[in-house]
């Protein structure tokens, strides 16, 4: 099965329109990896911060703790911007 990637290059214009700054080192994430991150975030939401990111990175294939945390922060930033426009 071919995985679909959500690469930063494809969302550059969207990021600019919403005022979201993109990390130049941001990796491409497949849909499978993003879903795994979402599931892991829900599963480990009550763990202490350092333990949580370690467990999350173990579940998300080919991603480090830092990459998972950076992706989460990007999700959060996008949500904050979207909520700002909805008010």
C-alpha cells in the first residue's frame, strides 16, 4: 500500500496564509505516522512529560521524541490560529 505524505513543501502556502512559521528541518510525515501520533497522544496523555514523549516515539514508526513533540506543537499552533479566526 502506498503511503500518502503530508510534506511541508505542499502546505507552505497554507502555512503562510495562517501565519504559521514552519521549521525548515521539518520532516515529511505519512498519514499512518500522523494517525499513530494522534493515537499515542491520547493513550499517554496522563504520563509525565519526559515519559510520555519516549512512549509516543516508540509507537510512531521512524520518528524521534523531538520529531513527535515538534509535530504536536505544530498541530497545536494550527489549532490556535484556526480558533482565532473562528471568533
